[in-house]
């Protein structure tokens, strides 16, 4: 088991304004698994992703990643954890505008002790011919592919994707989802996709649904659907 979350709680505000973003969440993630965290806005799914990624800390409970209790980490330890072990892909690509596609990925490679070869990633993601272009010269789907390359170049323990297709048209979304699936399978990167889109859950090994900060279902998919399956396209 790569990740263990036990009775995680995270509250914001107090009294009448109290929000239980996580209300006793427990789950586990296997090494190499592709997990979808499914839920509507306010369900707690993005809060949970932030905790797994070391962007924030739970109020109580336990989070263990690769036998390390990251829920006990201080700010400096969490910074190092994010740099070394977590790749993030967000809905908005967050590329550095005055760096080329290659340079955006190189920045992440430079802080890794054992990065993938950037040429290998660009070939695998179909963006080898875009390496010298700046973000403004790329389409949304192309920018998202560069963002994925940046996230995985450092060989992360966890790849965390938050609504990664939300800003894309359906065709580009299909391509990006297929790439994430291939990365999970070909590179063995444990992947968590946070989404409100039930269609995306079709590609998962397992789907965990959250509502009001609680896990309401946790189901293994026996035969995950490939992202080029027409049923998956209809749900995107």
C-alpha cells in the first residue's frame, strides 16, 4: 500500500460558518493505481488532494505516503516532499509564460535527483515538435501536455490531477486523459484524478466518491474503460 489516509479531518471557520471540508476520511491507494476522486463542488475532493500533495495539513488523523507520516511534517519537510515526490496537474496549466515548453519542464527536472529524459517525455506525449514554443503559441491541449510532462519529469511518487480537462474542449480532453492513462500504465506512476465528471471515472482502477467531506462509496472497477471508448466520449 502506497498511501494510507486514516480519519482525516479538516475544518474551516467556526460556529455558524464552520465547514467540515474533510470529516473523518479514510482510504488507501495501491502503488501504480489510477484512482479517481469523484464529487461535486464542496465535496472535499480538492481538499483531500491538497493534503495528499502536501499543500496543506489536516487538523487531525493520519496520512502516510510510502511509510512516511506526511501529516506530521512541518513546512520545510512538506516543501521537500512536494519537490521530490509529487507531480501536480491543474485545470489551468500554470506554465511560465516567458519560458519555452522545454524550459518549463527543465525547471522541474533541475530539482529532481533522477529525472526522466525530457526528450523521452516529449516523444511519448506527442509534443516533440513544440519544445521551442512559448505557452502563448500553444493550444490548451498542448499546454496541458507540457504541464503533464513537467509534473512527471521528476519521477513522482504521486501524480495528482485536479480537474485537468476542465478548460479543454472534448477532443483535447480525450487526448489528455488518454495520455494520463498511458503514463500510469507505461511509467507506473500512481495517479489520482480529482473530478466532478462521472465519465472520467470510467478509466479508473478505483473510484472514491466524496460528499460533504465524507467518503460515500469506494469501488474497484474490474475492467476500466479505455479513454477512446465511445461511452467515455459521451460522458466527457
